[in-house]
């Protein structure tokens, strides 16, 4: 498990991304962070992207290590937030309600750095395929709560179904390890995000 210092160290390696003034901002965990391994200069529908994803981060860590210390200095017109699944495993105070509260606090902390009329989107957590750390039932419970209680200014984006196989798990042809996406997985993620641009 990555501690707060590990998350800060990863942030330091991504200074260029965190200083970038882009049209789209990605805030999240490894499923955003690892995208750069497949596309070094990420664009969505021709728009510039600042990928502020940090592998291993929980929502609480992103709030405490990144948002509160003001390490985000610019948000684009569109902000996609992909957080929550690591909290199930890492945070002793985990509950779906607590995660949504932390996400709301991240927005409050970073809103002063947003352009006028910034739109915020919360991605539904995607399934896993037989990994030891988290079960799909826990992910689905969190997603159900997120969908029912998604607060303004967030818009909820369904993703879970698009990544499923016939047995209700993350489709093996979309993943490198049962959790993280491969190129085909990122093609689906791109398609989902570009729908909202």
C-alpha cells in the first residue's frame, strides 16, 4: 500500500502535468495515471489533457496530499474524477458516503483554479477480475451509492457495464492484470470520456 509520502513522490515526478494549462483535467488513481504508458501526449477529441492521475492514491490521500496543499494550480473546462476503489482497500474510515464527501472537498479546494463554467464528472468505478484486494460486490455497492447521491456540481458517468465479461468481471481482453487497463481498455475509456466533450 502506498502511503502519503509515496503519493507525494509520484506527484513530484508529474510536475509538468500538474503545471499544464489544458482543456481537460483528469483527477484520479492508476487507471488515469497509467494511461500515459500507452499515450505519452494524451488528447481527447483533439483537446489538450492534463493527466493528474496518481497510481495507488485513495480519495483521502488525493485530498490531503494534493488538493489541500494547492498542488493543482489549473483546472480545464472539463474535469473527470476517477476515485474511490482504492479507498475500499486502504482507508480505515471507508464508506461510499465518506468518499463522496472527500471528492466534494477536492472540488472545493481546487475550484478557485478552475476556468469559468467548468464541468465536473464522476466516473463510476470499473470492475476487477479475481484480484485479492477488492471484490466487485464492494465496487458495485460504492457505485450504487455514488449514482444515487452524486452531488452538484458533479455529473455521474456510468462505466461499469462497458468493461464486463459474460461472468460479471472485468473482461480479460481489456486488462493487463485483472485491474489495470491495456490498450483496448483505454480505447473504451477514451470512447466514454469523449462522449462528454
